[in-house]
């Protein structure tokens, strides 16, 4: 009864909070917490003055470009003037436009739609070349539309290109289309080396196709070149804004060069009532940007970003609450994300939630195995799996005994002893230097797929040693708690068991009051036989609910620190639910470059718990993406009580041990 009353009280309080939020939103009307759109001044219609002196590219020192227009400028249907034949016409005269005869050409610019209704298809063009100013025929062009791009190649085969939507990229979804009033960077590269047209969005190449003929034949002599959304015979576009439009003649811009231009600080420009940095804040943002991170902000009613995420589907307007758009860009999707591929390979140790009990008073050892059992095949004394498991345990015992003569000289075990000595009072570890205790700790029912770890490790090595590990944990009772009544997950990812050594360990170490993660290497020596870094959990694990834990390690940049003074070198970021703590780890590598050694081959769990599949990503994911993974999992994980029995109990009652997960390759289910 008391529990029911508490549940009702909580529900009433939550609904009351929602009502108050909605009342506030009604008071503020339809305005958002972001800045109100202020349009740039209208560019004069008619003939555009041309500066024929090229400028040095500040981020690509070997390149020069023509500054076609700086701005920012609004290109709208302003009255015709200065030689314009109709309202909104703007063009470079044939006497002024730079020649690129017998060469290729690249055009880059910042761009945003300001009057295109949401969902509408609005066309505009960076360049449209006309041999006759009064006729619509084009000898070359570069068009932008909300759903695709277009170009002309008269006399080519084909004579034009018009890829749309998924043809540009399988990831070119509504999220990334040029429909919003956010500044986006675009580039057309007419590649003289390959005769391809390459289209870049936000610094990323998302399309490449044969131009239709030799790119060196693209220039058609002295022509008028229009810009904007109006030319003879076409009046269907909507007002747009351009900023820092450039023309690079000759050798094609490379992917790195376009990315450098798109991610550089905005260049200085005359002030039009707003500073350059305010325009920069209206740009799309990459997930790696610090601004694409939800903060610990709470509203006036005690709600944080996770509350807004949980309720926005039913009440979308709550994300208009003042401040939430800036503080919760991930939860509320309130800031335009720059285009990127957005995909990453995921590998999993275990395929469903595991209930891990204590094999010994000091914990349990789960071994990685390449053996496969058919789904539903139980482990029992009569089948081959049990025989194979027993053989593995004996192999571990034999390896431990064989290693014993090195116990005082192997530098890796020094680090293990240091970890044991630096645990908080009363907390336990399996003594992996006692071969009998090691064998007793092995639980055949928590084996995981070692092939998944090996495949993940190989891809991680190819990416310079970058990785992300993430999983959910939940206590199963008082047996999960430390002597002082806290739940401090103790999960060690052991690279080797004999000698005991782990590259990554989560545990109740003394230097972290809430628990911490330790990352280490055995190949960069210190006085204790290998470098170690400690990163404290930003928040404590829940005593009643699921807690999300993740570590992201950037190893690839460790070598940069020696030559690049601006590089932080290797870094590590630890996440606990929605909190983050990141630390610079200096110029050392974890030395995970042995192709035959997985990042871990065993997992030691020191206190009983429920644990989700361990997600392994061979990339250092930005924290904004980690937060998305957390948000996507927090609700479904909350509905999962986890197994009430261990796999051993289920096997003894002939209930199937293995099963398919609810959703194939679900993130952390």
C-alpha cells in the first residue's frame, strides 16, 4: 500500500510539473530560446562588381581563390536596377567573370534558406552561365535544391545531372537537407583529374558522378553568370542568403581542403548589426563540438535534459521552454547537426542481459570463447559444451601455474597489485595469482563471444587505437553493495588472466569517491611497469535503477602532441548516465596494436549484478553521440527487470539458456 501511494504521489507531481511547464510555454508563445532570425541586407540587383585579385586561403596555404561575394547577403526579389532585366536578377558580366578555360573549377559558400516553407522544394543556384542574358539556355551551372543538386553539361553524355535525396548519400535524410535557416557550407568541385562533379555538404563529400564530358571543356568563353534564385524563365525559388562565396580555379579541392574551409572560424566581414561570432553560432554544429553536449542544467521545476527527452514525443512544445534549446541540444534536437556519415560499427560481448552471481566470495570470472552452442542448448554435465568448458578451466589453471615463476618479475602483475591495494576499504577482488581461486571463479554461464572482441580490436587498431565501451548495470540486492551500502560497479576487462592485466577497469578505487575507470598500457614503462590514468565517475550508480557507464578513449592523437603544440594528445572521457568527465592523458598509447591480442579476453565482476551486452565501438565517439545512446536506451532499459535467475539456475530446470535479443543489434539491450 505504501508503495502504491508513493507511485501515485510521484505521478501527480510529474503531471503537475508538466502542467506548469506547458503554462510557461503558453506564456512565452511560439518563440524559441534561440536567437530570432535577422536577415542580412539585400544584395543590390544587377551587375556585380568583380575583384580580380586572388586571395590566399588562410586554412589551405597552398591555395588561392577569387572572392565572388563576401556578405552575408540576402538574395531576394528586390527591384531591378543596375542593368537587371527583372526583379531579383544579379549577375557577373561576361567581361568580369574569371576564365577557367582548359581547367577545372571549385565553388564554395555558406548558404541558408530564409523563406523556403518547411517541406517545400526550393531551388537556387550558386552559378548559372548564360551565353545570352535574355535567354534561359545555360552552358554550365551548379544548382542547389532542398532535395538534391543539378548541373548542366551541354553536349555531354548525359547533358545534365539531377541526383536527388538518397542518390546523394544514403544518409541524406530530412535532418540534413537544406531546408532550415541555419548556415550550411556547400561546395561544388568540378574535378579536372577525374571529370567528376563532387558535392560537399558541411565539409563532407556526399556525392560524386561523371560530369558528362571533360571538365576542361566546361568553360564556354565569355558569358554572363547569374547567382541566386532568378534567371530568365525561372522564378520559382525563394529568398536565400550567401556568405563568403569563393571560386578556386584549377586543381580540384581535396576532401581535407573542403573540410578545412567548412570548419574554420568565419572570416571577418562588415558588421550588419550583428557580430561575426553571432553568425558563427547560427552555423550547423558537428557532434564533436562542445556546443553539441547536454549540460547539467535544470529548469525552474527541477527537470533536467533527460526529462525533456522523455516527454518531448508526447509534448513537443516543452522544448520551447526558455533555455532548454541551448542547454539540451541533444535531448531536444534544438541545434542543427552538420552532415556526417553518422554510422559506426558496433560489436557486442553477450547478446542479452546477464545476471551474474558470485562464483566465489570475491567475484566471478567470465571467459571469452569462440565456441558456439545452438540456441536453447543447455549446459549440463552430459553435453560437449560442459566438457569444453572444463577443459578451458584446466587450461587457465595450467597457464597460471606455468606463469608462477615470473610472479615477482612480470611488470604487469605489479600494476594488478597496485589496483588491489588502492581499492576502497572492504571491497574485494578475485586473487588471480592464486591458481585454485582463479579456477573456482570461472562461471561457464557468463561466457561471451571472443570473436566479437577480436573483430572489434582489429578495426580499433586500424583506427589508431580509438574505442568506446558502454554498458548498463543494475544491482540485484544487498549482495551487490559495498560494505558501506553503495553500489559501485566493479568490472575489469582483462587482456590476460595470467599474468593478470587489464587495459580498462571500472571499480571502487580510492581516488574516486563515486568509483572510477582506469586505463593503462604495459608498453610505456613507469616505475610500476606501465602507465595508468584514472577518471572518476561523474555521478554515483543507482541503488534501484539501471545505470549507464561508458568510456571513450582517443589513442590516435597521442602521436600528435610531439609535433603539434595545440594537440592534447590521448584523451579519455567517462560517462555515467548523462554526466561526463574528460581528462587529457598525455602523449602515451595504450599499445593495442598486436593483431592477435583482443582488447580483453575475460571479464571479472566482483559484486553480483545485472549487466547488459557490452557495446564495443572501434571509434572515439563524441560525447553528444554517447548522450544519444543513453537517451535511446534509458526508457526501454527502465522496463527491463532482467533475469530473475542465473543461467545456471535456468539450465538446471531445462529452460533455454540462450535466446535472441528483443531487437537485433539493439544498442545496449
